[in-house]
């Protein structure tokens, strides 16, 4: 039996067919997580609640894509965790589920320890193991090469424009065409609602032979009701949805406004990071084709409690070609900065993260 200590008074116990995470209590050790080959991952209620896992204390290994050990510059620690499948990740708001961590100001003291724990857990849940090494800047007597600059503002994001505002502010401005399109939809739905109502009333009061089939007038009533719901929904979004989002680098805050009314807002201490998600085609590495068409993109804020707050999304976001050093054909969450920001959405994410003084992550999906 092999035992490894981890932060937060935790111990990892490893055997050939079993992996356990234990907490060292006042009297005796208590099992927090247990993994055995061929069985679901078991955990206590407190662990599941803090990580937004199913309440039944059991996680089928089919929901686990891989086991990962990676370095975090933010807290100078090695983290062991699970990358979960998209279905469960959507329900809990994140693909990452941390299991244990090792603070390591020297960077390389606990990497082997964390890797051994991760490899043993991967073997127990029969999933692949990945080690994400720390990016350490080597000392050099020559000046470092400058980073790739971010593109100049403004940047167009389909229905939004990201630009510099007053003073230290940046702002998202929603295109006025969106409001005009909503008004046109409201008028169009209103017209058809009136038409359906007239047809239904006429069918019941005209005195002519009833409609064939007789269900037609009732279908007209249902259609009119559905159109009224659509009208009310469009009016609500027209009056409530933000048309301006202000990012203030002086106060490290982000606020969404509709006119002068604030719809939502956060300060940097309420946030963990900015998340840029892109769903792209896989690069064809065998043929050397590095182009990646973007099928969908999304910009979110990761809140302090691990939940996500939506900002905007893109449909069909063009094509980009990363440098070979930034190419990958596996889904991953990667630190995002000006060096590896190749799309306008990625660049906007970096601008927002820098203004709020929080990390920015690129959630790469295929």
C-alpha cells in the first residue's frame, strides 16, 4: 500500500485495485472518495455537494473523460482532478472537478507526488492520465521577445461591438439592428395574431357551415395563444436585455446596462476567471492543415462559487490558424493570453480579464 499526503489534511491511499482519498479527523481517518476498477467512483455527500456532483454519492466512470494533474500559477499549486463529459459538465457548469492539491512555491517539489496520485486514480477509473507541466520562464541575459499584441479596438462580435469607453473603461455595445429586428418580430406576430383571432371568431359567428375538419378553429386559438407568448417574450427581452456592458479597469468591475438601468454586475473579488469557449473543427495534423473553422463561440464569467455567468455567444465565428506551438487535437482548458489569442472573441476575453485583473481560460472543444 502506498500513501501520499495532500493539502487540507488529506491522505491518498493507493493499492493495485483501489484508490482512496481520506481526511484525517480528530479520532480516525474517514474515506472521502473511493475508486475501484469496474465500479463507479464513490464519494461522501460533502464532497459531492462542494463539487456539484450527483447527490447519490456515485459517479459512473462513463462521465469521466480523463484524469489530469496540472499547475496553477494563481495559487502556486499542483491540482489533481477529473475532466468530466459534456452532459454532466453542462449540468454543473464546469468540466473540471478538483480532487486534491499540493501547494508548491518551488514548482517542482510535488510534481512527481501529484503525478503518482493521478496515475493511480486514472488506473482505478480506467481513464487516460494527462500531466500538464508548469510553464516556467527561463532566466536569460537577453531581453525576452515581445508578446503578440492584441488586435486594435473596436472588435466586432456579430451582434456586439467591443470598444474603448471613457477613461479606463471598455464597453460592449449591442447593435441597434437587434432592437429593430425585435420590433419587426413583434409587429409580425401581432399581425398574425389578429388574423387568427378574426378567422376563429368568423368561424364561430358567421352562420355558415362549420369548418372541416372541426378542429381547425381550435388550432387557430392555440396558434394565437402561442403568438401572444412570443410577442410578450420579445417585448420582455426588448425592455430588459442589456444593450451595453461596461468593463472598468480602474475599479475592476463589470456591469451590464439597459439604458441607464443596471441589469447585473460583478467586482473582481466575486470572480475567478474569464472563460472563452470555442467549438471548432479538429486540425488535420497528419496533413499539416492547421486551419480551424469556428462552429460556435461563447464568452462567460466564472464566478467565485464555480458557476458561470453568460455574456454573449457567436454563431459561425470564421476560421483561424494557430501557431504550431498552440495546436492541439484534444479538448482542454488552456491559459489564454495575447500570445495564443487568435480570434476576436479570444482577444476580447483577454482584454476583459486584464481589465478585471483575473485569469483568462480558453475552453477548447471539438
